[in-house]
């Protein structure tokens, strides 16, 4: 590698935990400190696969549960060449949801094991850092707009939260839990510090493969 690679930084959490706000603030802060940084989000609703997912989430169409799980995964895989290219160019990627949301949301449905849900995402670029924005689902629900899309019920979200807890037991992933019930600035300061450290740590390491 001729230049230092960028870090792959993921923010995860239940709906309305503040991930998007924090991703935007992190990208801005990294850029202001002279680093190259870009935001990505999953699902990426702009692709053909992403449009199918978006229509499903907005309840404009129905898809069979295994099928939509595989579409969410395919929506990540279709971005892998671009992600690798940017990381190798030294661009830090700040990603709003990744495979962990994929597993947590589908495995919250009856009859889906964590293992089955993980399989399609095995081998994706491995995040250098995954920050889990921890808020009680009741707090998230009060933050507004909750309840407009599929999955946005407090019962489903608390099952999703339990699945995330199970995923965080996996020590092969660099998880950090952030108390996201605090002010936006307090949460941001923690996220920024952890991100700066991991950017420094990852720059000379190869990009890993998730769950393999
Ligand atoms: N979601 C997101 C999944 O069910 N599987 C996935 O793989 C991913 C990435 O889609 N409720 C769910 C979580 C959210 C919704 O919401 C996307 P948003 O607001 O676009 O992050």
C-alpha cells in the first residue's frame, strides 16, 4: 500500500438512537481536522436494490422475509468495490448502519437465527470500529417520527435491542458502547475521540473480513 488507508467506522443502534446526526457531525469534524472523510448509509436507497428495500420499508410493497434479508445484504455487497476503493485512497468512511442492523432486525422476526442472518454478510469489509449508540427503546420512541416505517414499534425495537446485545458478545468485532441518552455534543465528543484513535491505529493495517 502506497498511502495510508482510511478507517471503516460504523455507527449502529436501534431506530432514533441518533446515528445519522452523529455520522454527519463526525464526518464534518474529521474534515475540519484535515482528514478525508465521507459518509455512507445502509440501506443505500439510491440503487435498484435499494429502491426495492425502500418501498418495502415504506410498506408500499411486501417482500418475503428471507428475500428482503438477502436484498439488504446484496445492497451492502454492491457497494464493496466503491468502499474498498475509497479506503485504499485514504478516505475514512463513516457508515450509518451495516451488517449488524441486518442481523439484528431480521433475527428479531420469528424463526430467524443469528447464524442464518449473519451468513450472507460473511466476508464484507470488516469495520475497524463499531460504535453502538445505546438508548433505551422507550427514549428513542419519544424522539419523534417513530412509527412511520416498517419495524418502528416499541415491541419490535426492544427485540432488535436484545439481538444487538447478543451480537456485541462477539469479540472478533471491535464494539464500543456509547451512552447516547446524553446531549448531542457529549455523545459527539466520545465518538470523535474513539474515531481519531482508530484512524491512527488502522492506517497501516490491512482491511479485515467480517465474521470470517
Ligand atoms: N434495516 C437496515 C434492516 O432491517 N436490515 C438492514 O440490513 C439494514 C441496514 O431498515 N428500521 C432496517 C433498520 C431500519 C431501516 O432505516 C432503515 P434508516 O432510517 O434508513 O436507517
